[in-house]
C-alpha cells in the first residue's frame, strides 16, 4: 500500500510541477490579462471614475457627469467664470441662470418681487382676482403660477423694475 | 599504492541503505516501460482538471505572482507555494481511483 501511495505522490508532484511551470510562463509573459500594468490601469480608471462621480470634488455642479481621458466632462459643464453684471460677483456660467433668479430679486426672498408684466400675466391667468402691481406675494405657490418668461428668463423684463422698491 | 591506482570506482549502490527506494525504482521502470505511468498521469491530470483542482492551483499562483510582482517569481517558488495546498486538496474519490489503478498495476506485474 505504501508503495502505491508513493507512486501516487510522484505522479502528483509531476502534475504540480506542470501547473507551476505553466503559471510561471503566464506570469512572466504577462499573459494573464496583464498581471500588473493593465491591472494598475484598470484600477486607476475605476478610481478616476469613482472620484469623478464623487460629490466632494464637483463643487456646485450636480455630480452627474463623467470625466474622460482629456479631462472633458460629459455632459459638458459650463464652468467658465465671469462677473455677474448685477451684483458683480464671479459666477460660473452653468450657474448663471439660477444665480440671476436670486440675484435680481435681492432685497427680499427670491421670487417675491413682481413686475408689472408678471403681475398682469398673473391676473390674466387667474381670471379676475385683483392684483396690485407691486404687491409682494407671501406664499410661494403664486410664484409657481408665474410663466417662464418672467422669472427665469433673460433679465430684460426685470431691468427697469428690479430696483424700484426695496 | 597500487591498490589505490587499481581501486575500483566508488560503488554508490553499496552505501545506500537497503529500503524501499530500490523497489520503487523497479516499479517506476516497469511503469514507464509499459506506458502505464503515462496513462496514470493523464488520468490524474484529467480528474484534477474536472474537479477544479487545477484552477485552484492556478489561482494560487496568480495571487502569488501578483503579490510578488510577476517578474520576480520562479518555478521553484510556485511549486513550493502550491504543493502543500495541492496535496491536501486532492478529492478523495480521485485519490482512491488512482490508488486502485496503481495497486492493480502492481499486482499485475508481480503476477
């Protein structure tokens, strides 16, 4: 019996040597999906993707973009910075519209200032409820009824009325 | 002095203890000659592939190579890495089958 076991072990050692030899070859030739370099690349690209999606690194912008190998973001982020002509603050292009909404309404909470045209539009929409032109609206639901053109649009409509009342 | 000149070559065989090794050698030779050794080896290899043993060993090697840096491994190191686990993780069925075949071969050459 011992003899058989010894023979068996000899066969086994031979097969172990074969496996080791093959794995050694794969390792040295870098056949196994690139044991180090490619693996490093894969890991790095995963990390890059993870950090691109990481909110802490994206600042104000909503963190739903990916960064490609050129550093460009997709979808593109308008990150050019310029000065707001209203308040003079440096603003990111992609944040300019919402900034203007608040910036133009300074002095009160945002969106409570009404303009002549927005009030007229509102009265037209609400069918007869009397609206005085410069009366502030205390609840936000009314401002939700305001059509797009008045608050979110270009600053033109506001430009002549915005600073009229504190 | 003449004795030293005429001294016969050192007989290695005499210094070896008389134990199994000699018998194993005989068996080995018989196995090789009859082609049985090759057949057994093929059988064992096939069984080990089937049961995933070979993949396990390859995974061990890969992990070791990754850790050490793939250009820093030698075949000897890999053999040392796999052998203990390899010997221990042979499925019993495989071992039994091979041992049976070896046994029957031994009895066949004795008879």
